[in-house]
């Protein structure tokens, strides 16, 4: 019998399990994939030590909650600075350009003073940023740049949740960082150091109540019982699992749209991938959303770019063709390729203040909801939500 069963092994579930385990609670974490991490997915090129990120890639020293976990576990020595000398580049029909080359400067100068008085509250990204940057600038450049930031179309996303200012920084750590071996090594280190029970390949299909306890059932038929349950999945999965136990809450969660994306990572020898080194690519076209490079952790022989696309829009060979054309390499130059899928909440203005909305609908106090649809999409937003809920647990 556990104090809590955590469903979902992304950063939200892992950080919640960490907090409970540190407080002396018996925790089991169930993850449907064969590995933990969720959208943190580092891969390694077969037969080499060359790792690359197919999902989340960058942490900042403003991620103070995440850093506090790494520090408490003695893992901060494995933090690795990301090289900041390479910028993002704009991919235009005329090749790679500086991001600023996409700006209409007169319109920018005319509109930017408005930022002094503008308020993001209740506005969509498009409404707010068209107002302070000008419509042409927004439509041509910033809508593409913001799409790259949140890995999905950003126009209707709440402006308050984009580019949030964080006031605290742990200056003793690098401004932008990853982890030795990539971000999956970070989540694996947290779970391993903590030692709470992790069951991978455990797809939860049901959560029911038996007296004062919750019974969690997996697709395999295996069952777990606990005094409380935490759902750290995407909103549709949480809605499906709570359908019978918490119908009103399930309806609220089912109303959160999600965006499915596909990421294709392309690895090639540095000697064939001759485009300049860069942090990533923002295209002016809609062929892909963005590409994130591994150049910020330089490798002498290999380079990698992970291209993000909306799901199902293109076949795999079309995606590969776009990636190779953009990188100016031949398909035969590719030494490694990996395709992965992601699911992210597409928050709208009506989803602001989900914490209060969830508290209003939820009937069972011993159910905890975690994830990237409360404070925002970033890893730090997820950890903060988990820490707040862990406090409520205690
Ligand atoms: C391409 C991309 C790039 C990003 N880059 C960054 C970045 O650089 N920096 C940053 O801060 N953030 C970044 N983000 C955002 C961040 O990675 C995510 O918001 C965050 O990782 C979400 O964590 P989570 O634990 O809430 O959800 P997830 O990581 O989605 O984890 C949910 C887990 O629940 C599991 N699950 C679902 N249903 C069940 C079930 N029935 N039974 C058991 N398990 C189940 C899933 O398999 C999954 O592992 C990026 C996101 C994407 C998609």
C-alpha cells in the first residue's frame, strides 16, 4: 500500500514523486512508455556517445525549483553550460540570415513605445504582440518565432503565459544549461538518486475508489492501491482516467485542446554539414516550425538538428527532404535519424487560472493534478506546480 501513486513519468510526475519521497512518503510512479522523461527525450546515436535532444533541450538558471532538486540530490555537478555564442538563425528563401533581418524597422519603432503601457492580461499572443510590434512584424516574423518557443502555433495562446519574466536566478549556475549526457540523464538521475519505485511500460487504464483507498489498474491487469493519486499526464489522458470518479473535473480537462507534433532529428558528420554553427532555425515559411541544433554542446565530429513539424501534415520522406534541403546536405549524408511525437496543451484565454478552476471542480482532496497546463509549458513551470501540490499533500 502506497501513500501516493503518481501516473505519468515526465518532469511533473518525477518532481512530485521526489518531493513526497523526500518527505518520507511511500510513492510509486507509473509510466506508459518504456522510459521515463515524457517530453524530455535524449537519444544517443548507435555505437557512439553522441547524444541529442528530440524534445526539451534548454534549462535556465531562473529554473530555481528544478535547480533546488538537483542541488538537494548532489547532482548540480552534472550541470553543463550551453554555449551561448551561437544565435538562432532565420531561414529565408535566400538562405540563413540574422533574426533581425526579418524586421520592418519603421513599423517596429512606431509601435514599440506602446509596450510601456500595454497590458498582456486577457489578450492572446497575436492581439498583444501585434499591438506592440506592428501587424506586419508580428505576422512575418514574431508569429514564427513564438511558434518556435512553444512548439505549436502561438497566435491564440494567452500572452500572459508566453515569455514569462522570472525574478529569481541562481547566478552560481550557467545562464542556460543542460546536463551531462543530456536532459534524460537529469531525470534518470533524479529518479535513481531518490529511489522511489518506478514502473515503466505501465499504461494506466483505470482509477477507482475502494473505501478510503484508490485502486489504479494498468493495461496488463496489474493493480496498485494508495491513499492518494496524482495524475501527471496530458489533459485528455487525465480526463479519460477521471471520467467516472470526477466527471466535472474530467469535463474541464477534456476542454483543453492539445497539439500533436512530430520531431525529426537528423545527425550528420560535421564535415558534410557545413552550414554555420547555430542554436537553431526559425523558418519564414510554414514548412516546419523550428529546428533545434545540438551545436550548443559542440562535438568535434557530429552535428544534429531536430526539426519540429505539426503531426501528420507530411510523410516521413517529405520531412526528411525538407530537413536535408534546409541543412544543405544529401540524404546519403545522414548518419542517424530519429522520429518522435509530442503532445502539448494548446492553452487558451479560458484556461488561465487552471489552479482555481481545478480546485473548484475537484471533489476528492486526495487527487492531485500536475502538468504543463497550470503555470506554463516550461520544465520550471511543471516543477513549480508539482512542488505546490506536494506542499498541499504534506
Ligand atoms: C519539442 C519540445 C521542446 C521543448 N523544449 C523545452 C525547453 O527547451 N525547455 C523547457 O523548459 N521546456 C521545453 N518544452 C516543454 C516541456 O518539455 C514540457 O512542457 C514538459 O516536459 C512536460 O512535462 P510533463 O511531465 O508535465 O508532461 P509529459 O512530459 O508529457 O509527461 C507525461 C507523461 O505521462 C505519461 N502518460 C500519459 N498517459 C499515461 C497513462 N495512461 N499511464 C501512464 N503514463 C501515462 C506519458 O507517457 C508521459 O511520459 C518543450 C516541449 C516540446 C514538445
